[in-house]
């Protein structure tokens, strides 16, 4: 699900896609990427983190329910 949001946001914001492509070209180049490259791709890490903050995979909020009846003004819950 996160990957789908990343793809959608890159389509919506092509300037971000270009910036990430530039970072890949400058950090990794033509060679095969390795895990240590992740520490040098700051913009890509920020984009992924921001995507996960923007559209979380799992619900963040916890459902709430009153344990006892409560009345506030005319509202009874």
C-alpha cells in the first residue's frame, strides 16, 4: 500500500520524481544499489517517510467508547 502511495505522489509531483532520479544518478550511478546507499539518499528517505506520514498503512487512531453515560448540554452519549 505504501508503494502505491509513493507511485501516486510521484505522478502528482513530477518535480519530486526528477529530484529523486537525480539523487539516484548522483549517489548510485550505473552500479547495482547496495543497502549502505540508503544512508546517502537523504531526499528519497525523506520522501518515503513523508509518504508514510501522509498516508499511513495502518489506522493510527484508536476507537473511543464511553464507559458510562455522559450528558453534555442536550447531547447524551
